[in-house]
C-alpha cells in the first residue's frame, strides 16, 4: 500500500522553485521595474503555485485532502486571473 504524503513537501528546493523571491529580486526587480514587468512576475508566481498545488492534489487518494489542495490551486488560479485583468487594464490604458 502506497502511503500518501503526510504533509506538504516543501523543502528548500521546492520552496525556491515556488517562491523564488530572492532570485527574482536580484535579477528582475529593481528601481526601473515597470508595472507590467511586476505583474508578469506576480503572474508567473501564481502559475507556479497553482501547478504545485494541483500536482500535489493529484498524488492524494483521500478525497477530502485532494479537494482541499484543489481549492488551494483554484485560489491561486483566481489570483492569476485577477493579475491578468490588471495587466490587461494597464495595456488598454496606454
């Protein structure tokens, strides 16, 4: 019998892939970062989080646990969609 993960497997490597703030701050975010660039960075982070939670949910056999992580994934998708609307509004306002 395969055991389900007991906790969310967020080791240092996974956390850095999901939330690469230090790397992003060093390489992409600076004083000259535009609003559109910042929105792109935020949307990429939401995409990564959504994918991670969805993939993790796919590993679970327990329906309740799977639904919980799918809810997390759904929330991340909603955040992405809100950022996308903001991005589009900025583009249209130009």
